[in-house]
C-alpha cells in the first residue's frame, strides 16, 4: 500500500514548501506529488489527474487541506466519495475530522442490534427505527464532509473579494496598477512574456527557475534575459 502526499499552489505568490513540510511531518516516507499554477493553463492539475489514475485500494493520499484537493465544494465532495468508495484513504491535515478513517468509523459505529422478540410486528417496527438511526448517522458524516469543502470554498471566495477590493482602493488612492506607461516593450507578445516572468520567475518571488520560465513564456533565452533585466530596472525606478 503506497502513501502519497499532494501539494498544490495556484498563484506565484503562494509557497508550496509549507505544504510539503506539513505533509512530510505527518508521513516522512510518503511520495510527494507537486502541482504548480493550476489556476492558469500551465498545468491544470495534470499531476493530480495522474495520481488519481495510479492510486489503488488501500493507498493513502495526504492533503494539507481540502482546498488543495479541489477548487469548489461540489467537485471536492464528489471526488471524496469516489475515492472513498474505491477504498483510498484520504488525510486532510487541517480538517482531520473528515479523514476517511473518521468516515469509516461512522459506518462501523452504526447501531447493530439483534432483534428477536419472537414477535414479527415488533421486530419489523424496531428494524425500521434502527435503519432510520443508521441513515441519520450517515447523513451527519456526509454533512461534515460537505461543510468542510463549503468552508474552504468560502474562504477562497472571500480572499479573492478582498484582493479585488484592494486593487480598487489602490486605484482610488492613485497607485499605479499593472503595466506602467512608457515601458521599453510595446508588443502584445512582449507584454505577456514580461507579465509571466514577473509572476512565475523565482527572482520576483515565483517558484520557476530561469529554464522553466523560458519554456513557459515561449521566448528565446536571449530575449528572456533582456526582459528580465528591463523588469529589474523598472522595479528599481519605481522604488527609487
């Protein structure tokens, strides 16, 4: 039985190292699968797709939180149910109350009462009560799982809203947002390339090295270093 850890970041400002560290503290010998920039078209959760095809019954997947497993509550709950029914163990470090072990315990703790009152009517009546209680217990477990994904989705939505409000406030206060006027480059392709360099390259807080950034932008090595130097100069002028 294999143990996997899955770490994902969707923006260049996030740090995947924290997730990996948390996962490895929980299971030092697990196989960590890393996914970066899934909020764009760069990978689109390709590594998670590969992992889901690979896992077998009895295997374990560790997530730092439910938000790393899916982008929204509906998708997350559906995937949880699918993997649970497949026999894959799921561990959520920040929401341990919905780990599949907890879910399985809810099933194992179903009321099991041997009814043999020698009266068919009584046995039938008690059987219906017990079935109803079993269903109630299962519904509670499912609601806990759904609520965890709902809360994660809400937190992400709130964060995005605060970001939008921050941009509006900055514009109102006269702060320049986006590409400054008078930049050295003027073509659409060069603008897009520079934006990706600023967003993804490690020099500006991203996680990609120079080679990976060049592959992402689709420009030559010479052009990449030219753009990078121009960006550094622009940032120095802005902060001077």
